């Protein structure tokens, strides 16, 4: 069914996508997609970077400095 898709058809589809979304939005979507793929690969490889911030202990309102 989809085996007959060639270069002219792909170019037409890309032109339609460009007209619908514009170059700015396509660039943002591509960047976010790249970040998502990178995060997914890092998750699969087991690289755990400690990027979490430890919360500060609650301040005692009765204590003065």
C-alpha cells in the first residue's frame, strides 16, 4: 500500500507541512523531538545524573538569627 511512495510524493508532503506550520514552529518541534530522543537514549543506557535539588529543611518560625 505505502510501497509506492517516492521522492515527489515526499516533497509534496513536506511542502504541505511547511505551509501549515511554518518554519519557526517546525524548528521548535524538531528541537524538542531531538531532546526527547536524547533523554530516551540516556535513560536506556542507564546514565543516571543526579540533577535533583535537595530541598532545604523547613525554617522554624520561632527561631531568630
